[in-house]
C-alpha cells in the first residue's frame, strides 16, 4: 500500500487574479499569498488481485475499465499517470472535502497524481504535480477555476505565488522567522459558517465580470505583496486590515459570494475583537479566516457556537507518507 498526504490551503490575498481571465491580460500577471494548512487529504493506492478498479470516497465504484469511472479527478489522474487497472484507491479528508473554501478539490487532484505516479515508480516534483493538476482541472475538465490551490497543495509552506501571462508560475516562499511561525496559530483562526457550496457558478460569474472589475482586481493583486510583507514582519494587525479590505472588494466580484448569515457572522466576530477577516474560497460558505489579537480566539470559542480551527502551518506540500510495497 502507498499513502500520500496533501495539505489544504488558506489564501490571504489575491484570489481571483489567478484566473486566466485576469493574469493573461496583465504584464505583471496575477499574484496570491497563501498558506498550506496543517489539515490534509490522504490518498491510498493498493494493488488489486484482478484488473478491476475500485475507488472509495463519499461513494464507492468498482469498474472493469477506468474510463467508466464517474469520479472525474480519479479517472483523469489515472490517465495522466498510466496507472489504469488493477488498483484500489481511497481518499480521506481531515475536513469535509467540498464547499469549505480550502481548495480541497485541487488537493485531491495533487494527492491522486502523487500517489499514482509513485505507485508507477515515478518521483514527480512539486512543479510537475501542480502543472498536471491544473491541466486536469482547467484544460481537460473545463473548470473555471484559478491556479493557486494546486500550487499551494503541491509546494506547502507560506508563499507568494505569481501567475504570468505566458502561463508560467513562480512560487516564492516567504521569509518567516521562527517567532513569526510560532505565533501564527494564536494569531489567526478559521471559523466555520456551517454552510458549504460549490465554487463553480460563482467563479464562472466572476470570470465573466473580470473586465468590469479590473481596478478592484489590480488592487487585490497588490494586496498579495502587502500581506506577504506584513507576514514577514510579524505585523498581524496589518494582515487583518488587509483581509478586511480584500473581503469588501471580493463581495462585489459576483453574486452569491456572501449572504445575510455570513454577513451577520462576520459582524459578530468583529464585535468580539477580530481585527479583520475574509471568507475563504470562491464564496457562499465554508470558513472565515480571522486575525485574532491575544485572547480573542478564547472569546470566540466562548461566545460562538461555530466550529473553529487554529491556523496550523503545513511546512511541506504533498508527500508520500507510507509505502510498504518493497517489504
């Protein structure tokens, strides 16, 4: 059996500029600053006795021909890696794997590719995994999505990621001191809205609105650099202010990004001392990222009935966690 572990991601600023509708139209491209979260997607691959394919996720499928698989990400990862028969594949998530705004679909794709490449004897690097995941999700399956999730999952850590007009991508790790890294979990948390959504419709509308929202998107791209500097300096209050500005800009990008319930929850966390925050992912549900001065996380836990997570950093991207096939 072989197991890969691939992190989810938290995006601070710049989301939306990783859509081709934006970065292809600007010489400076798009940019985001994001963190790989210490919550993961696990993919297992095991040899079957016969040539059939069994996959287990929220559903279970057994097919004789991988082309018959309904799970598109598994099917296309198998096609890409050449592992197309005689395997059993499972995916397991630390956090509900859809509609939470944590980039779970791309983490699944990266984890599948890594597991299947390794199963076939390959050793893909992070860039290869991210590029192949983007090709599957965007080019093959036609998703109107950006590129940040795939790169965050593959590379891990805290990075400023630049998306160039020629389709190349630059991943620049932030220079964070040990003290800053140690302070992040106590200075940021995720508050669950209790709602989930599919990003597709929102992102389709956002992409269509890109030309009309260029000024806002250019500002959001600039904020990715500003938030990277604030993080490196350990100025978490400045990060909170930027998160709040970005959230207000984001709400005008498409309908369905927010709701009365989400607005009420955000107002409540601000009342309880959160410096600033934003809804993660495309919008409509999932988690709110909050910057929390000292003592505020404890106050949120006491006053809110919502599930919460501290912002634990995953220092590594997708990795092979276990492989006993040579034993």
